[in-house]
């Protein structure tokens, strides 16, 4: 997912503005089952495992939760590996059991380099590293590919600041760069194919096995309209150009789901067919806030509520209304994820059809939700049944800045969603 438009920025703000679960009707304090040995490790809301985190962390008061004392951390739960990266190290765990697999130090980068993205794929983990560019202005970035079970470095490829790996496995890695999309052979490091995307970075969205890239004169930072979309097959590199029948798409690319490209602008949300470029529907005042990929529903903010829409028709999907939009982080298979903050925090799932909280976890003091700008990976990957949170099992003295307490026992916690 590409957080290019104001809509995706708003989605990030929603994550930062989390309210208490008391805003949701029917919330009852409870607890889910503990760790379990089965293949899925228990029912929804069960804590699958918790593992200690190294380094200095802070239990911040308010909405921040358990965060690194310096910089930011990024996580992703993939098919085999759960990974977290901060500073210049990536830590990998078995996603089912929490067993530590490896730690990889990312070396060979200039001073002041830091991890800016972590994504876990089939048999590999990719880590985006940002660093000061050779010339003034801008940001340089490379994406490092690591073997999922060993952490061995398989390759390192140049990427654009808000791009990087959009598909990967042990054989190949597809990278969104500043002027092109390239599939690299991890064994040789050479391009298997490349597709030019223009002189400036463009907005993009992943949908299934394809990548949608905008065609706009000023790129995603400019104000020029999007006159076309490039649909690039992530396996073969085959490209198809999608043009609207009349001039340009209305707004900025904000989502893609079920063969529909969604653009957000001042007038609301506009949906276009990826097959023909035709306008399918418009919704005034609707701001896209996420996707439920399991049920193929696009969620939008309307006033204070979060509502699910059918991407093909724009009609409201029955049983998808969430009364407090700022109280949830995302929706998967009809269950919205929320957190209670502070020393007695927990995570909870709100069933949109049942209109009540359907599960809660045991206490997770100062829980923190990870959100990556790319929208791929993060605490609640839409296609994964695993949520990764940071929590502080024991807090110490107040910090010098008085924004929280020193966390004496920071933990990475995996929860079933």
C-alpha cells in the first residue's frame, strides 16, 4: 500500500489518535486464553507469544505506548517469520512459536543510516535503510533482502524513499525505485526485468499480483493530475496502461481493491474500473481509511463513523458500520482492532456484524501499534492473522523529558486476529 495521498496520511493519524474502547458500545473487560501449542495457537485474541526486546525503550504516557528511546521501530508478520527492525539491526522470530531465529546487523551504509521499513515475505525478510544522499536534499534508500530462516544477506537494491520491496521471495525481489520498477534476481543481483515509470517518484498500490503506478507530471509530491495508471504484473513485468476516457482521474490514488482503483480528493472518493478506466461511482465526503482484504471491503470515514463500502458499487456493506472511527486501527474479516492505552492496556476486537467487542486480550501495559508508511506489513497486515505489538511488562523511573517512564522489560507480543 502506498501512503501517498491525504487519505493515507489521515489513516496514519487515526492510528496515532486512538481512543479508549469505552467509545465502542458493548465493551466488557475480559481476557483471552494464554499461549497455546496448536498450528494457529488458540482463538482470536489469544496471546501467541511474548519475547523480550533489546535496547532502550520508553513507556510513554497517552497514546504513544511502548516505543524506542531513540528513532523508530518497524515490524511485519509474514508466512514464516515475524521481524522487527530498529537502529541498524533486524531481529527475526518464528511467527508461530516466537522462537528467536536470528539477528542481522545491516552494515556498509553511511553514518546516520537507519532502518525505515521491515517487510516479511515468503522465505525472506526485506529491510529498507534510509541514509543521507550524496547530494543535498532528498533521501537515499536501499532495500536489503535477508533469508527468512538464517538472516543471510541475499541482496541490496536501490529504492525510492516511499517505495522499496513490493513483492519478494527467495528467488526474486521487486523494488519500486525513483524512476522504475525492477525485479531483481537475488542470486546474481541483476535485473530480471525493469519498467520505467518517469523522471519523478510516483504513487503506487499493490493489488494481488499486480502493481498500480500513477502517471502524473509532478509525481506523488506534485499537483499535476493523474492521467493514467500503469498496471505491472509483479511476476512477469508485463505492463498495461489504464487511461480514463475523459482527461484524468479525479484526485490522488489512495486504494485498489477487487479490480477497482480509488482516488481521493476535495470532493470525496471516486472509483474507477481497472479494466476500462471508466468512472464507476463517487461518494462525497468519504475519506478512505483502510481495506479489509479478506472480505474485499473498503472502509471510509464518514463523520465520526467508519463504514464499509463495496468497491465495485460504492454501496454500504451491511453490518460494517463502526461508530467511533478514531477508536480502531484496521479491520480484518469483519473484526476491527482497537487498543486500550496506559499501564492497564489491552487489545480488543470489535465485530462489525455483531456490533460488539468479540474478544479481548489479557493486560498489555502501554501497548503500541506499529504503522509503516508503505502500508505493507506493520502490526496488522490485512492478509495475516497475526498482530504484533510492543508492550512494557515493567516500567521504571520517569524519563528526563517527563513524557513517560523508562521501560525495564520491553516485549514484542504476537496476538491472534
